[in-house]
C-alpha cells in the first residue's frame, strides 16, 4: 500500500525462515515490504543444519545449505531480496518506527522482528589462545581430521553427524549422563563408528600445540585426561536476540503480537530458544498477516 509518504508498510528484520515467511506473506497481501539481514543472504541458522527432515512439503530431505537457497528463490519469486543491514537500534516516533544501523536509518509503519537466537556465553577456564567455535560453518569449508563437539542437545548431535559425514573423527563431550536430544538423532550418533560419546565429561582446559592441534583437558568423574583434536566446537545453548529499543516492549513467548501496536516478533526470537524451521516460518506468516491487518485497519498508537 502506498500512502504517499514513501515509508514502507513493513520492515522485516532477519531473513531466516521466520523473516522470509513474514516478508512473502506481506508482499502477497499487497503491502510495501522491505527485508533486511545482517548477512545480506536468506537462510539464517538453518544453514547450519545437516539435513532438514521435518519441514512439511519438501519432496526430499535437503541439507540446510540447500534449504537456504530455496528460501532465497522463495524471496526472489516474490520480488524480494534482503538488504545487508545489521539493525542496531529501533525508535518509535508519532506513527512510524525508525530502524538504525551503522550506515543509516529507515522508517517503517510496522516492524516484524525475526532475528533468531545467539549462542549463550561459554568460555572454559584455562583455554586462552584456543578458538572455541560456536558455528559449524567455518569448519565445513575444510573439515578438520579430529573435532571435539561439546553439548548434548539437538545442535551438538547434528554437528557431530555432519562432521562425521565429511570424514572428521568426532569426540562428543556431554556434561550429563544422557543426551538432551532423543529419537533418531541420538540413535544415529550412538551407532556411528566415527563418533565417540563421552558422557559426564567436561572440558577443563585447552592449549594449542606446536603442530597445529589443540590439547584438551577433560574431566570425568574426578579423573582428568588429555586428548588432541584439531578443532573445538561448542553447542551449549542459544538464547533469543532482542534488538535495542527506545521504548518498552512486553511480550509473551510464542506470541507474535507485543504490547506495542505494529511491533511484531516471530520465530526463535519469539519462542525463546532454538525451535524448528517450520514453526518459525509459520509464525512469520502469522506475523505478516497481523502486520497487514494492522495497516489495513489504519490502527494507530496515538
Ligand atoms: C545444527 C542445527 C540443526 C537444525 N536442524 C533443524 C531441523 O532439522 N529442522 C528444523 O526444523 N529446524 C532445525 N534447526 C533449527 C532452525 O534452524 C531454527 O529453528 C530456525 O532457523 C529459526 O528461524 P528464525 O528465522 O526464527 O531465526 P534464524 O534462522 O536464526 O534467523 C535469524 C536471522 O536474523 C538475522 N539477524 C540477527 N540479528 C540481526 C540484526 N540485528 N539485524 C539484521 N539481521 C539480524 C540473522 O543473520 C539471521 O539470518 C536446526 C538448527 C541448528 C543450529
């Protein structure tokens, strides 16, 4: 819709499954929509997934990287492409929002926030000078021969299988006595010859060696021992991102609407933790629908 002001009806922040779902829904409902992402490319976290096996309607299971290309086509087929922008601040004026980034700012009549999650802080003691990877992507370019993966949830198990598929020997370090993830993923990890699982084991130190490996110190039941690996990858939890705003926002996890009219949130950022791509996409469609209702009703916060 064009009200002559040149201000887009909707700006969607984040081009993962949730943001793509929201942006396309807005476009289909006839809104003037812009989508931005700090990477400039669609996909979001799903790019890290080994294989998407539970997204309804896919004719076959596809790696997350391929699914990201589908999302890119999905946007392009609807005349959309994410601008490479990392939103830093959001402010609220009379009857529009302003999103600001290091290089500029943009106004919007409504906002859909679909910024996903970030890894929780993790910095083991006695590991100075050692890179603890928090994303699998840099390791996929040249899979290291030996990798320690830390964590017992779905992401850690997915990472372990992904690296093992590519020939890495994986040691999976799990703090508890069982995985947090269950089902097929756990069965596959436990039956994979290239993956050793160490339960009730924590990493308590890491030192780079002269030959380019990392000597990691592991503690299990009060006993310490050392192994050499080529990389350490931690998947120990994620928490939702919420952008900085100059106004107060109240929201309930899982709800796309917030206490601020015209300000919507969807996907993992709304759910409060790592979710599923299909749930995120569905929530994005819902957020887009609500944004359209808001615009059409001419609702105002004045
Ligand atoms: C290893 C792994 C395996 C997985 N496997 C599956 C699976 O098999 N099936 C499944 O359904 N799900 C899976 N998931 C979960 C799935 O990837 C997420 O639930 C989904 O990507 C969430 O979508 P989202 O759009 O809410 O957030 P995200 O995908 O996290 O997208 C958020 C986007 O926002 C952008 N962004 C963040 N901050 C800003 C900012 N300030 N300004 C601009 N842009 C910003 C990011 O760059 C990103 O592109 C897996 C996840 C992982 C890590």
